[in-house]
């Protein structure tokens, strides 16, 4: 795989991981039955399906926001301090489409196709 393909793969893998297992637990109405999760499960048992959907959406948005903010930091560091990202000994290009990592993540998460070079 060349460096541009590695770049695309990295962003697409992050998009694929944007959904949270915890959000699914909320939708299912129960976290794993442990002492630590007892109070969470008590709260979940009192929520309506609509409330569970809203909470799951917030959890997924928070995870996606964390990925976005991390990629934004990486873009800043690439531009300010010459940060290099390598995968399989292949250095990833910096802004190969003229946009930051976080922008490419948001675009792909929204369903946009990769632009042509």
C-alpha cells in the first residue's frame, strides 16, 4: 500500500470506529452486569426508548468529537513542529487533498467520496 492509500485507510478506519459500544449498551438498556455499572443500569431502566436513543446519540457524538479533536491536534503538530505519522514504514502525506486530517475525517464520516488528486 502506498502512503496515500495508508492515509485513506487510517481515516476510513477511524470513521468505522466512530460508533461507541457504550452507545449500543444504552440502546440495549443495560451495561454489563457489574457492581460498577449498577447505578448506570438503574438509570437506563427508567429511560424511554426515545431517551435511550438521544443518550446513545450523545455518546456517539462525544466519541466522534474526540477523534476529530485528536486529528485536529495532529494536523496542527504536523504544521507547527514537523510531526510525522508513519504506518507500515510509510510516512503519511500531510494534507494530500489540501484539507486537514480532521476535515477529511468529517467528510468521510458524512459519506463523501475521496476527492481525486
